[in-house]
């Protein structure tokens, strides 16, 4: 696929990250694992 990048660019890079909502709640208090609605909100938003 030559010719799709402008100029003399040979490659591109993309940096991504993922936030784990469940871990942040469990780090605060492990008892939160007993609250399904909170775990669902942390997992799915």
C-alpha cells in the first residue's frame, strides 16, 4: 500500500490505553465486590 501517507512517511504509531473501572473500586474497599450494581456500573459504564 504505497502512496497513502504524505511526504516521506514510512510508518505510523498509535498509542492507546484502557481504564479498568472495577479495579479502582476494589482497591478502595474489597467489600464493593458484594455490590453487583456498583461492579456493573464500573464494568459497563
